[in-house]
C-alpha cells in the first residue's frame, strides 16, 4: 500500500496548482485573458484517495456553524474519513440518517428548515447532508479510537483542582430609601427615622434590591462590608437621611471539586486527546502524505 500511495503522491506533484478560465474575443484581434478562480494548496495522499484542498475551501466555504474552517482542520477530517475505511472501523449504515433525524428533532427542523440552514452557510442540500455525515463520522471515530479510553484518575482530578483554583465572586444585595427634611425640623425628622429603623417599619418605601459585586464597591460604600444581614444603616446628608439595608450577601468562595469535577475531567480529556491524536497522526504518516503545492 505504501508504494502505491508514494507513486500517487509523486504524480500529484505534477498537478497544475491553479484552475483558470481562458476568455477569447472574436472577430478582430484575438485576445485572451486568464483569470485565476481557485488554486490547490495541498493534496492529502492516503490509502483510499488523493484529495486536493483549495484556496476557496478556506476563504469562501463555511462549516455548518457558519465559521470558516482552517486547512489543518480540513486535512484532519480527511485523514479521519480515510482511516474509517482503511481500518475497517464498524459503522452502522443507518447511523448518519439517525444522527440527522436527531438534529432535526432537537431543533424542530423540517426538510425546508434544513435546506434553509444549509443555504445560509453557502451549501446545497447535498453538501449540507454530506457535511453532517462527515461531522458524525468524525465524532464516531474520535470516540471509537480515543474518547472511550479517557477516564481521568482521582489523583489527576485533585492535582488539576489544586493547581487551577476557581472562585465565585462575592456580592451584596442592598435596598435603599431617601427621607428628606427641612433644617428647622431636622431633630424631629431624625427621631422619626431612628424609630422607623428600630422597628424596621413596613411603611418604609424601599427601592428594588440592587446586587453589587465585592470588587465593584466604591470607597463611599465600604460601610456595606461591615453590615450584618438585614441591618439598616443611616447616612445623614445636608437635607435628607439615606437608609441602606443589606438584604442578602454571598462571600467570595472557592468552587468545590465536586462542583467542578465534570469540567475538570473535560479539560484533562481534551489535553490527553490532543496528545493521542498527535501521536496517532504521526504513526499513520507511513500511509498518508500531505503535499503542499501553494
């Protein structure tokens, strides 16, 4: 197989690197103009096919999530597609159809909706279905070859947790009111306000509670840090009393290991998967060659 792939790859090196259009105008002086419409950047020569990748595949075509796909990502998908066949990895012949039906049900898509989705990212119906099939095959391959082996140990989870702490920022919920007074009635107004506070009267017209993050507290509001829950603080201004009540509070806290177990496992698996995929790609380079033409 290796010699056949090598021969094919050598042949591919002689391919023209560009697709051109030749336009000729008649009668009169014959004129010709050459316009570059696309160019082959590289060719993946594998055990199943020699697949070219062009400029427009990177600069014009979009994936189904409406993002441009890098050349490296396209090459990786092609390697997966060929290895699925070369390694005779078992695939349920109805799996792709079930996968697409699942996407339609999940998004409540009709056939028309599906066609609209594909059209919005510059794909025909056939190209869109092919894209979903490729997406499923890639996910299946990754699970079959690698993900089923990814089970982080408790020691790995604890080590990552200790080295990468995550905190939830603390906050205060405060409500307020303002009671104005005339200078000549200040004493009476102060006594009335203190009585309202002492009894926590229901007649106080509070504002809707506002949540303030610990890091956002201004210097003039630092008194909030020293308040106990439901305590009311009176601030005296020139013509009014301002009342503040702490109605809820959550201190800054460290997120527990149990709360982060899933995300930590995903981070560890992602790192392991990258290494496993890198090692795998190196191993199969005996059967796959990538020729850069651009």
